[in-house]
C-alpha cells in the first residue's frame, strides 16, 4: 500500500571520484593491515585490520573480515568483524554486518542485515584517557 513500487531516494555522500585516493577493486584480494589518511574505497576481498581517521567506503561487492577503526564508514558490502567509527557509520542496502559497532552516529537503510551490538556514546578525550590507564 504505502511506498509500493516507489524507490526511496538515497541521500548520497557528496564524494567525487577524485576524492578517493586508493581503490581495491572487485576481484582483488588483500590481507594485512591497511592504514590511510585520505578516502579509500574497497570493492574486493580484505582480511586483517583497517585504521584511519578518514573515510572508508565499502562497496556492494566487497567482503571484509576485519577489525575496522575509522572516522567515517560507508558500507554497502559485507563485514565480519568489529567496527569503531569516531564520526559516523552509514549502512546502505544490501550491507551485511556480523560484529559490533561503536559510533556516535548511525544511519541504517531498509534491507541492511546487522548481527551484533551497537554502542553509541560520544567519546570525550577524558574518557579515552581514563580507559587507557
């Protein structure tokens, strides 16, 4: 009845292709630790650890088994592992997550599968210092 046959307009993140500084394309495989300082897009297979204060874009064809700690995560593919994002996480259909998410802001579209827990607390420098002591 409601919305039948209608396509919900997806609010795209305004990222130009030239903004993406590294790209792991479909069919490619990588294992190890990925650290970066600018926007990275993954559409292939990755196993390991991803660390950045910037944006990670995970395309629909991507399959990650990784611990992810980034500033912003935009996910359309599959991730098995825990996610920590200092700014926000955007889960776009048909994303599939098996793991926990920790972020101050979370956007989830219809059609996303999330098997795990979500913790949404704003992390202050004082709390981070107390945890490390």
